């Protein structure tokens, strides 16, 4: 969606037109301006020509029926991916991308192998949510988007303004109207971004892509960790918790013979037990390259350490491995 073109088209129009457009796009979930019957015909035709609402996407369902991936082709021909996840409780979570590709080059992430192309505009981020909202509305028993997580392609805090602009637009009560607590932003540990995020007047959830409590191990997986040691990240996280009193999730993908031994678990436990508002999201790895998922035995030993040390954690098995849509591993094969 090109909000610049929409605003240009509204130049000279009554101020209430923007409210009508927001209602048509975010409430009625129109996919064509012809459906915006609250607008004059001439304005609809002009908007249709200058700012079409079509989203060019190909859907791929998993056999398990828990996830659907959409490969979205942008106006410039570049490709991104977004995923709809059906949670066990029946809620729908949309995982969105914030960049085309990624510059961080994490060893476990297929997206990083594509390199960085560009940031997504605010409208391109919003479009990913609208795509799924429209799809859910079409079902025999219409559903809605319940949660939005920035855990797709790219590092959200390296596209900060557009990410926050999209969140504010989707949170707007006269628009899409999704509560701030239903958003989560995951960062690889961009300290400046965390501190800036802390100052936002929004109760949006924060997640940290951690994957190792030891700096050396983390640096072997995530080159960006050389600039942001664990101690600096935790200091910024503590500032966020002090201001918001909100829990922070630490994502930890178990990778065979890299970060899954007892010492790794003990290091993680020691780190997590420093604050009762820390909790771990332990994830099964969806292999992307030479790295391998931890064995069932290693995983069980790791979990037993966390249990023994009273670490608060949840365990998530990949729901998107069949469609290459596991968390943080969107591959964008059409872009290769």
C-alpha cells in the first residue's frame, strides 16, 4: 500500500476522507477501491489508478495445517515472506518481515544468506497484515488477526521508523485497532534500538534473539554480537523492564554441538535467573545449511538443567518447517 500516493490523492479533499479510507481499508478490509462505497466515484477511480490495493502474493500451506506462508512480490520485483500461524488456542498470529533480506548474516538463518536489499516501507509492512486479515475474513466462519510478531525477514530495529510507524497505524483505534500488547518485536540485540523502543509510549512486547548466553558462542552464530555483548543487551533490557514492567522473551534455538550442552544450559540459567521477568522460548532448529538440530537426548538434558534451575521457559516445535517458514528462517527462494 502506498500511503504517500493515497495522501497525495487526498490533497484538497475534506479531512474526513482519511477517516473513511481508514475504515474501508482496516475495518472493511477492502482489496479494491471499487468496494469503498463510502467514497465518491471519482475519488475511487483516482485512488484505483494511483494507489491500488492489490497485494501480489502466492500462498503455500503446510501439510499439518498450522501455518501458511505467503511469498509477496513487491512493486519493484523484490520478494519477501510473511507467515500466518494458527496457535493451539485457536488464535491467529501473523509473522511479518521488516526488510528485504538481512545484513546480519546469522549462521542459523536462511534469510541472512540472501544479503540485505532494502528496508520495507511502512505500507509494505502493513500490507502483510492486511493480506492475512483479508484471507481470514473470507473463511466460512470469518476469523481475525489476533497477534503480530516482527520475527520474519530482517532486523526490525535497523528499520526502526517504518516498523514503529506500521505498529502505530495497526494499533490506531479508528483503524485496524489491534491492542499494543498483541504486538511483539524481536531483535538480535541492537542496543540503541532497545533503548529507543523503551521510550515509546506503547505496551509492545520485546523479544531478544539470544541463542547463547556466552559471548564467544553467540559471536560464532551471530556476527552482530561482536558489537553488542550480552552484558550490554541485558542492561538495555533491564531498562525496558524497569519502565514497562513487562516480561521479555529470549529466543533460543537449539543447535547440535554449538549451544546445546549442559554448560550452555547452565550459562543460560544463570543469566535468566537474574530477573523474574525474563523467560526463554526454547525452539527446535529448522536446518538451514551445515548446522544441525539438537538431538532429542541433548534437548532433554538441556531442558532438565533449566527445570532444575527454575528457569521460566516454553518449548516451541517448528510449525513451519514444511514450508521453510520456521521462526527467523524465512528463505525467500524466489529472490535467489
